[in-house]
C-alpha cells in the first residue's frame, strides 16, 4: 500500500512513519515543518514539504501520487494556545482538513485515519472515558478535531470513504532505538519538561496546582507511549479494509499523578528534579483516563510499552543523546 502521512515530520507522525516503513508500506510524508523536523523522517519515505492550507500544493501532491490510505496528523495541537489564538484552530485546522479531504475524495481514497483528541471530552460523565462518551470539546483545538470528525461522516456517506478517529490523551516516550523522539520549541508537555530539568536546561518544574481531589493533590493523566499510538494507527488503517468506519479512545487505562511521574523520573535519571507547586491552570480536570476496551476487543490492540517506567526510560534515552533535539550535533 502507498500511504500519505500528513505531519509525518512531527512527533507522532514520524514514529508512525517509522513503523509503516518497517511493515513494508510505501510512505509519502507531507509536512510544512512548522513544528516538525525533516531529520525525523525515515529516509526510506518520500518527503514533500508543503502546507495543507495551500490548495495548489495539495492538488500537486495528489497529482503526483496515488494513495491507498491517509493518516492525518498535521495540525495545531496546543489546548492553551487555542484559547488564545482560536482561529489558528477553528479556521486553519478545519481548512487544512477540508483541503485534504476534498483532494482525497476526488482521487477516490477509501481509507482515512484521523489523529483526533481526548479534548473532545471536556466534562466526562464517567472515568475511564469510553468512546461512547458525549462530545463536549474543551477548547477550540478539541472543536477543530470534532469539525473534521463531522467532515468524515459526510465523506463516508457521500464518497464511501471509510475512516477511523483515534482520540487519545498524553502521547509520550520515544522510539526504543533512541534515534527519534519528542522535540518541540517551546516545550509544553510534562515528561520532556521534567527531563529538561534533569538535563539542567530548566531550573525547576512548576506543578500547576497541588490541591486537586486526588491522592497526592496533583492532576492524574493517562500517558500512552508513542510507539503504542503508532501501532494503533496502523491496525486501524488495516482494519478499514472491511469498509467499516470506527472511533476509538486510546490510553493505557491507568492514570499517574504529576508527582508520580516526577518521582519515577528522579529514579530513572538519578537527578533531584526540583519541583514547586504553582497556581492551577484554568480548565485542568483533576483526572483524565481513557477506556480503550473497544479497540482492544475489535482490533486486538494492546500497549507494548504500558508502564510509566518504560515511557520515561525511552524518553530519557532520547533526551540524553539529543539534548538539543534534532539540532544536536549540528
């Protein structure tokens, strides 16, 4: 199969591209390098620099290649930023998605995987959160993903395009080989920030609130290894051969508090990692944990790197060997 990976130079997209290449897929990566890194793209993939907001570039891409399936990662992805710059999300994410889907429908592509978000569930009635939970997006970012999910409903109905929406929580970790990992500037994700403290790149970690109704007062989140996420995307792509669309929540089904993550990182790195409590961030729920039962039962997906230790160890190996990210050694 020949597949298109949009945002394939980004964190999750590059790891998914790596697994696709390992499985014998022909992969074309399309990325504007806004947050991605060309160094993260497997050299066996075809890399095309371009922006989904540029309709002529999208049309040229589809004129040059015939795709059997698409995995769509390209997106602005920061919840906080979306509250400050909503049109980057409500406009740009949505328009990029519509340009991509229009070209895909015109070419007759029948398999589409959307990298969606658990931010669809701002106020869940139950924890762990199932795929049947009512959708109440928690930010313009979550709303933008829901808009694309709705686009996909009509793509299936009108063009017969089977799709799978994968809604997940905190992607983390790095490739066990240590050659690709997480590199954002600036960094907003907890585990890389903790490891930057261990590397001496930050003075301390600020914990946003320590008075939540949890055992140690800090927020509990469900961390999922990036390789397990990549595996889920490929399983979903292959499952769409039956023409049946799907929606899955992804996670380890177990949450860890911020203090638990910090303590594990201290043990793995051997560094003290100073941490101080600060004010809560607006909109942070106390606990978010995913229920992945449906994808486990239907596709046989199961996390290979399900422990917090494995997640942090692989991330630490990457950050130690790439202290400046992909700029290391340049």
